[in-house]
């Protein structure tokens, strides 16, 4: 056989082996995605081990023997690989780009070999659809990222990236672009990075529409963005966009929490005063509920989308604007009612008795004026209003309040515990009842009943906080930075210190209920305490295992 034929077969074998590795890796990747989503097994099976053995058996025949028979076998294997690629592509097409992102966020650390194998799978697709280009964009950006602190990333060495991207462009047969064609796109991408760096608030970032304009530019580039000079600019801009979004969103999230609290208070007010509301306001509240559900689900699934944030902000502001005239009218009505009450209590004229005007007996001079009842405290208060601010637990109080306000109050506490909105909190029915009792002011502050309801909520909040911190401490990688470990252990140490004090408070309430013979409440208190101790001991053990100074 001619040397050129040997060289041709050798190159063909290298290509077939590379395709096989890419397909096998992609199949394993799909299995990981399906397990991550609790969907069982991939709806396609193939004996990759058998195909691997077949390829290994072909190795001796590549450099010797019957070239014609070897060519036929190559054609058979290539057709088989094409069929596998087609079957996997059908399954993969149902996975949106956002799912791919969430899966790799879940993994935290990715093997570059796996990323390159997945990229090659997509590059071999007969058609690069918009979704496929989005997935390639995501994977190539992952290749370019270098994690730093606070969840931000920096771009890796441009020299290394350039050589890797050039090999991928050659693999995908991306035609080179003329400098005159690439220059305008490169300039536009750099302008986007400059614009992103100029924003000082999340509101400016969103209102600018920069992300939509940037996405449209990448869609216009299409397959051309895989051209190496353009791809280097694209991944640099992607990283800048990601860092700016995270930096500005941290402050915006606090504002969203404050404003959603106002909207929930408005909703509670309207529930108690249905005559005040009107149809437009009710529709805006429904829109707020829908967007809040999407926003909250996105936060839980780590799939928060800009659209959900933008529309939630708009719906909140619409509710507040629509309610403002009603609030002013209500305040004016209250002031007018106070004036009218004062006028009725004052004689019309020194010469005309009030019984002529009011139709009521004129009070005798010696009678003392009736005491004026104190104005009731307004309802619809937040947890931090009722329980007083607590820097350690305020964030958890907000989570509890938001989740409970999402559940219709017509549902009993026993039914509400099974609501999807409360799934992550794992509250007990009496803890839900305690929240409702406090915000509706059923118990007078300062009474034992009020103190017990407040304690149920405080202990539940600390329990939820400790469960989350235990998970964070447990998942700290051995290579985590020392300052980051110290910060997490410092926070969990504060929770442990508070938990020790709260456990003593549990005993006080138990003794009180034993003395009073309230066995129903006693059983609730015991269950809450045992759950509290489970969270307390779990965090204590994880904290100590990582070298934290655990309070005794």
C-alpha cells in the first residue's frame, strides 16, 4: 500500500476516534443532566464499550493489510457514529441553553476535556441553530473563564485561548474573515464592554437595553462569531456582562425585598378593606404575583432571568403608583372623620343645646368626658415590625414572610405546610399559625401567648438559617481560600452562639407549659425544640470539623 494511503487512513482513524470520544462524553453528560433533573435514565442506550473495542481492533489494520476492506469498515463506523449523533441530537434539542448553564453552575468545577468534547459535538451538528449557537457561546465562555472572588470571573491568558480557538475553528472548517469584515464587529464588541463598565446602578443597566442589543449583535454574527479574533472579543464581553450583572444585582436585590414588602402590605390592606380597591389595582396585583412567582422560582433554581427581574420591578412600581391615590384618599377620609368627631363633640352654639342639633340628650355639666380610645395599631405589619429588627435573622424573616404571603390565607396551617412556596422552609403548622396570629394582632404584646408565638417564629428562623449554614460549611472545598472559610465560619459561629441562648429559652417555655398543663402546646414546643437541636448539632459538628471556634 502507498504511504499516502497509510497517512490517509491514519488521519481518518484519528478523526473517527475523536468523534467517538466526543459522542461518548456527550452521552455521559446527558446522563448527568437527567440525573440532576431526577428524570431517570437517558431515553437512548448504546453499547459504547463494544464500539470502542471495534475501534481498537482496527488499529493494526490501519498501517497494513487490505486498504479497501479497511476503507469499507471506516465507512461503516462513520455511518454508525452519524446515527448516534443524530439520536443524541434529538434528545439534546429539548434542553434549553439555560439548563446547560445551570448544570455547569451546579458542577462548579469543570474538566476542560469534557467542555471541549461537548463543543466538538455541537460543532459537528449539520445545522447551527440559534439555540446551538447559544450553547456554544456558553461553553466557549466557560473555557475562557478564570474564577476569582465573590462569584466573579476573569478572562484567561489570551495567548492560550487564541491557539485553542484556532484549532476549534479549523476543526469546524470556519472560513477566515477579512480584516475589513471583522473590524466593525470587533469595534462594536469593545464598545459594549465600555458601556457595561459605565453603569453605576442596576436600574441603569436594565433600562439601557444593553443585553438585548448585545444578544442581537451575536445573532447577526451567527456562525461567524467562531472566527478566532471575534470569538476572543465575544468571550471577553460575555465575562464583562456577567461580572457587571452580578455586581449591580446584589444591591438591587435588597431594593426588591423592600419594595415587595410594601406590595404585600398593600395586598393585606386591601384584603381587610375590599371596598377601597378597584379592578385596575387588582389586575396589577395579579401581575405582581405572577412575576414574583417566576422571580422566586428562578432564585430557588439558580435560573434567575433578567426578564423576571425587570417585569417584577415594573409590576411592583405599577401597584405602588396605583395605590398611592387610594392611600391619600384614605388618609384624607380619616382626617375628615376625626374633624367631624371633634365637631360633633363641641356644642354648635353657646345658646343652642346639642340635643336640638344631634337629637341626643345634652350631657350634664358635672359629667366627666368619656375617655378617648387609643387608635389601634395598623395591621399588615412585617415580621421585623412585629418582632423588632434582628440583624442576625432579618434576612430569614423576609424569606418566611414572602413565602407565607404567597399562600392563600384561606388554607389552614395544616394545608399550607404542603404548599410548594413553603417547601424549602419546612415549617410546622403552629409556626405558620404563629405568623398569622402576630401580624393580625390576635394576642396582646407582652402576654405569655404573644411571647410564645414570637418565640416559635424566632426559633424557626434560626433553625432555617443553621440548616443553610451547615450545608455551606459542609460543601466548602478543601482548596477554598482561607479568608472565605473564615468569613463563613464567623457567620455560623454567631448562629451557634444565638442557638445556645435560644435553647435555654426553650426550656423556660417547656417549664411554663408543664406548670399550666397545656399539653397541646407542649407537644408542639417539644417537636420544634427537637428539630431545632437537630439543626444546632448538625451545624456545630460541621463548624468544628472545619476548625471553627464553636461555643460550648
